[in-house]
C-alpha cells in the first residue's frame, strides 16, 4: 500500500507540476528594453513606436483586437454602427478612474478626439476626418456623427493609435507641450513613476485598475540601452526579460534563438502590417518609363535580399497590402519575379542599351536612415542593378537630409524603407499613391509624382465607402492599379521580432501585442 501511495503521489506531482508552473503568479518586477529612448510618454502627440511601447501600459484604448483584427472591449464595452454608416456609438465602461483618482467619462473621449486625434495625431487627422460631431448624452455614451461612412475608425481606436487623454488636465493648455506628456496620468494597468533620461523608465502597478487582478507584476521597468550588443548581453544573462522591435543585431538572432532560456517571436506586429518598398521618382525620364520600372523590379532578387541582409526575417511582397491582412489582400496581381534576362530585354526595349562601358544609365539610391540594415539593403540593390547595366550610387545621410531631399526638394531617383500599412490599409498605404497627399515638405506621403485619375478615383471612393463587399473590391482594384503602374515597388513583408525570457508567461499573441500593455505577463519561478 505504501508503494502504491508513493506511486500516486509521484503521478500527482507529474500531473500537477507543469500545470502549477503555468499558473499565473502575481508579483515581481518585469525589466524590459525600449530602444530608442521615447520622446514622450504618450503616442497621442508623437506616435513613434518607442513612445507607444511604453505608453500603451499607461493608457487604455476604447478597444483591443483579436487575431482576426476584430475589436474587443476595453474602455468601451459595446458599440454600434448605424445602418447608413453615419453614426458610431460607443458605450463606455463604468467605474474607471484616472491615475489621479478622477473619474473617466465620455467627456475625456470627446476632448481627445476633437482636440488631440483630429488636430495633433499624424494619422488621426486623416483617420478621423469624417467625424463631424461628437455627442455625449451621458457620462458613458459617446456618439460619433460622420459626414460619410468611415470603417477605418474601428481599426484605429486601440491603446496606442488613439490614446485617450484626461480632459481635466489638458483642456485649455498647450497640449503638444504639456508637462503631462512626460509625466502621464492614464487609466491603464501601470502608473508612471519615474523617468531617468538615458537610463530607465519606471512604472508601477495601478491598484485601482478596472480589469480586476491585473496587472500581474508589481513593477515594470523599461531600460534604455543604446548599444545593440549590450542589449543582447542583457537578455542572455537574464538582466532583462523582454525586448520588442528587433532589439538585437539580426546576425545574433539565430544564436539567441538556440539558447534554452530565450524565445524569439514574430507575433504582435501584424496590426502594423509593415513592408519594405522602393519608390521611383517619376520626374526622372528613365524612371518615368514603365518598362524601366518593370526591369528594375525583375532585376531584384528579393528572396536573396531577405536571406542575405535580413537573415530570413521577411517574405517577398506581392502587393502594398501585406498577405496577413487577408480581408483586403488581393490574389492574382501583376508580379515581377527575379529574372535578370527579362530585365535586360525590357531595358533594351525602353531605349536604354548598354554603352561601351556596359552601363545603361546612372541613378542614386536613398534609404530611410534608421539603421545599418537599411543601408545594407541599398548596397544589395546596387549590386542587383549593376548586373543589368544600371550604375547605382548609395547615398548615406542623416534623417533631416533624407527628408529634405526626398520629400522637400524631390532630389532623388529611388528611395526606400519601411512603411506600415496597418490592418485597415486606409490608415497607411493609400498615402503613397494618392496624388492629393503630395505636398513638398510633408514626409511619408506620395513623393514619386505619381498622378493617376483612375487611382485617385478608387482611393477617394474608398474613403467614403461603408464596410462591405464593395470596399473589399475597391481595395482589390487599388492593388491591381498599384502593381500595374508601379510607382512604388513593395519588396518584402517585414517581420519584426521580440526577444524574451522563457520565464515569462502570458506573452500576448494579439496582432498589436508589441504595442499593447504587458498587464497579462507574469514571471515564472
């Protein structure tokens, strides 16, 4: 009997052990990395990703998103869209408090939409342009009255894209320069505690958080570690447990991935739908020729670029709307596979034969100066183009110079870099193709001088169409025109990644997880 009892105990231990290890344990300090250092503690007035990584823990959004990009309750518990698409009603959660103890109400949402999102947010000015009026019949109801249907709004009201600021602290002030932008008061799971510039940002558990039992850790500290090798070392030693947005050199990823205590995960970035592109300056006579643009597309070995420069973190793109956005991504689009012989043929047909020195013409390549991988990408492209007789020079410059040359003076031939298309492409993709976004000095819009009445018509229809089959069909038509006219060539779908310790449980797999709170994360013993 004694042996039987021991066997039962052993069996129970085997069954209960792993389950116990997977049971969330509250408490402890979660140390993470944010790089580069944020410029503010809210993304409402500056929406760079570093600001969002931290501030999404301090602020809530009206909704979160599930794996299919469908909105789920957060500060809003329910919502309705009228049959004609001209009214959106949000029902707010009762009993929510700001970190200073004041009640959160519909007045905060109305103020944030009218005075912050529509006026100060880089994308919000377009995303919420259809909102004509905001009614608040009571403290827990927000009614948006629209000039025309605007389904994109539902893809833009999470904790990072549409942060709700406290009216009682911001109203009547210089919002863009408010002291609360660096010492924030939110409704989120963590309260701001301290920011030691160049060192760390410290947050602490919000004891009054509306989501009972959350967050699970007592403290959340974001360390600022500028050196990439030092970030990798901090993760390896366990000094840091979590780091989003490609925190280590790409060359180190496979080594870190093989370590038993670390995980490398590409989930959490799908909501942003990032892709790497090159954009042609159609003011240049060579590049104004469609056959030349097609030839350049066929000259580029995209899979080789991904494997060599990006260490496999990517997937060849077949559209400016990435394949993960399944609802809008179109099949059977014009494609430009790697075919140097066809590229040479097209260049000959375009009237640019090889000269005695083997060169057809010369161009410059500019890239967003965000990291060395972007520069290495241009070097890879230079070699591809040389093979078909195009002599390309890579220009390395700082960000102000890049913005001035590409978007101010239009003094470039081909520029390249990263764009975020987002789960609703109206938020991010259309701006590269719509002729009316082109304005000298305005960055991250149409710099190519692409003008197409057909494309403009499709884009303008998309901006007023209700959610349904016609909008999907219009996005498909947009992609067909984009891939036929080719003012922009999407090269590959980017795969950002996070690195974290396997001691962490509760890491979110949601499509916006990299820019969502860490309230569900806990530390295993």
